[in-house]
C-alpha cells in the first residue's frame, strides 16, 4: 500500500515522502496514529496544499521574529539584587526574572525562550540569548548590579 508520511519516522522516511508499506501496518498503525495518509490523488493535492500553507506561515513567523530580534538587540536590562560578601548574590537571576523585565519593557515572551544555561549568581554584564524562532536568536544585554 502506498502512503504519504505526515511526520518523520526513523525506520521509514521523512515527512512528505511517498513510500510503500504493508497494508496492515498502514491501516492499523500509521494512519490511525496520524503518521501517514493513504496516497490517493486527492490526498496528494491536499498534502501539497497544506505544506505550501505551512511554509508561508513559517516564513511570516521568521520575518516577525527577525523584526522582534532587531528591537530586542537594542534593549539593555538592569537587575538590582542584594549582594553579600565577596560580591555573591542572595539567590540568583533566572530566566523568569529576565522574562519579567522584558514584559516590563513591552515584550511578552515565554521564559522558556530565554536560553540561560545556569542561573546568574554574580554581578556583571551578561549577554543572554533569546530564541524567538528555530532560525532566529536575539541577544539581550543584562546588567546585574548591586541594590
């Protein structure tokens, strides 16, 4: 039976490929799970149309992300924290703190888009990457200063 893969499947192939599999495998597993469609002419046209629409959405999303990245690159955030001996912070500056500062400046971003490997635990200036799109990453400058 010929099918169109809707998702990448490691043992079969990549999304969009037309492949041949056993009828039982297709009807009992791949199609009900939403991994594939039967390769009829109508499904082929519908799948192509869906792919084109998805590509347009991705391009529009990338363009919007690039515009937002240009605005965020110009931004400089300042975090005032309490400091103990030897310039050590009480607590730390996390991605949630940075997301709150961005929200105060008019950029409502999810904290999971802020790529902070470890929380900031010292005073200084940090360049923090913000992943806005799979292909677009902005860098925001964060100043951690004494309160």
